[in-house]
């Protein structure tokens, strides 16, 4: 039987790939056979992930990018095309968060989150779009969050940006369906790592997760490979939550 989960010969562009779940996703895609472009605001971190992939026999390059800047994003796409000739998979993972009560949040904090999380997803998708449309195929995977569906205090900007990403995913899926392009999102629950290490009351979060624990980053493998591969060719406009049942409560 044909391996419909194989990514051999595919080129994947991952933003926010310098650390955390972005770095994990870049490695997962490489393990599945893809050549991976590790894009990050901090080039040294992207270099580290690239080097790890290369040491394991994969194909990878690293690129510095500010996803909230249109010219920077365009440069990233052109560098990718110059190296690999095409792009098959776009993972819009770059994201930031400022945990603050709305009454205390500064305009700069609000703008920073919306600029990276929402505008960055739009700019990267727009820049890759012409290649996908020309090829009559492509996979867009936008990274959103359970907080885009369920509100929590101090997440005003983050929750708003991630809810908007869910809606943007649906709109882009409609616009690009005629070109055989799949646009989906992964709604992240609580994963072990940097962004959740500073939770004020982790026990209260764990009590709301039916599986009773935070996820290991590697548990994203099945979802990211599925949405990147031929296995999901008839799936578009969806947000697949990987949350241990958090949203069931």
C-alpha cells in the first residue's frame, strides 16, 4: 500500500522554527522525509535546528525572518525558492504572547501580538500563495490554540489573535480550494515547554484536562504529518485541536 503519510520530496517552510514547538515540528517534518526551511526571528536559533536536522541526514536551510514585515516575508519565500525551487508545505507557527489584564495591557503589547500571530499568518500565506496556486497544490497549517476557542483572563490579545487565525483558516480554505490547496489549523492545548513553564497555577489547568497531563512536544507528530501529507487531501478549513480533551470541559 502506498505510504500516504510520506513527505519524501516535499519542501516545508516552518516559521518560528528556532525553538519550542516550532523546532519540534521542523524535526518531525524532516523525519517524515521533507526538506525543511527553518525560519526564525533569531537566526542563531534557526541555525541550531537546521544543524540538528543536517546531522541526522536531513535537508535543511535556515532563514532569518520577521513575519510581521511584508518585505522580510517575501525575502524568506524567495530564498526558499532559490534553494529548493518550490514550496509544498507552510507551517505558520511564529507567535508571541503577553499575559496581562486588558485594563493594564499597553497598546504596544496588543499590537505586537496581533502583528506576529495574525498579520504574520496572513503575510506568510499571501507570499507562498502564488507558488501553491501555480502548482495547483499545497498544504497550509496555521497554528492556533484552545485559547482561541475558550477565553481565559490575561489572554486578551493572544486569545483574540488565535480566534482570528481560526476564521482566517476557513476563509483561505474557501479561496484556495479551487486550486487544490488544503488550509487547516492545529489548535494547541497545553504542551510542556517554555510558553507554559510560567503558568501561575498549573494545577488548575491540569484539572481541566481529561487526560490529566500536559502533552509532550513529540505528540504533535501524528497531527502535523497528517495535515502535511496526502492523507489529508480531502480535509480543508478545519481546526484540529490537540488538547487532551481540554475543550470538552
